[in-house]
C-alpha cells in the first residue's frame, strides 16, 4: 500500500503505468526503443480516450432501429396527416432557402453594377482605380501585375538563355554575343 501512495505522490498514475507497460511490450516484441516509446504513449492515450468516451456515450448505438427507420421512411410510420404536414414544412423551408439565395444573388448583382459605375466614373477622369475590381482577398489583376512589373526583368534573362540554347544547338542566323 505504501508503494502505491509513493507512486501517486510522484505523479505516476494509471496512465503512466499503461504507457510504460505498452512500451515494454512493444520493445520485447520488436526490439526498437524509439518506436516502443511512441507506441506506448499512443496506446495509453487511446485507452484513456476509450475509457472516457466508452460504450455509454455512443449516440448511434443508443438509437433504436425503429427511430432510425422513422427518420428514413416517414411515409411508412407517420399518419397521412402528419406526413402531409411534414412535407408542407419541407417545401416551406426549400422556398425560404431559394428566396434567400435569390435575394443574395440580386444584392451581388446590384453591388457589381455600383462598383462598375464608380469604376467607369474614375476611368473617365483618367484614373485607373484598381480597388474597385477586387472582389475578394485574392489576386485579381495578376496578369496586369506580371506584365507591368515582373515581365521586363525576367524577359531579358529569358532571351539570353534562349539565344544561348539556339547557338549551342546550331540554329542558323543566330549571332553569338559571348
């Protein structure tokens, strides 16, 4: 009894004992200390999880077959009035969802029209206002940025490499700048 109290005082509980036991078991079988430590810890974690979320807390097992069938095939288990009422509610929900998406689409179109009108106004003034083109947080003018900033730098290097390859392959009409 004193040994158990001593172990608990040192902070060694069931979890640590289980991890050590599983690690020793794995080491005896496979002779790999590193994997044995990992296996022991993982197995102890699994056992602790299984103990906490054991068979008492499985909602899918606690459902009875009849309840599952009632959810899956309501037309069989409900009276005609109840089934009709449920279908009416389902149709109402579908109509509400369609209405929501339709209003959302109309709002997006309106915002796009306003954005285009403001952008056109600034364009008539000679200002290229790019923030009105942004729809989300992602790149919207990648081709513009590539052509304006990166292409002039990279194009010279690309041309030099292309000419080098052409001269080494013996393409007629290519001068050797080096």
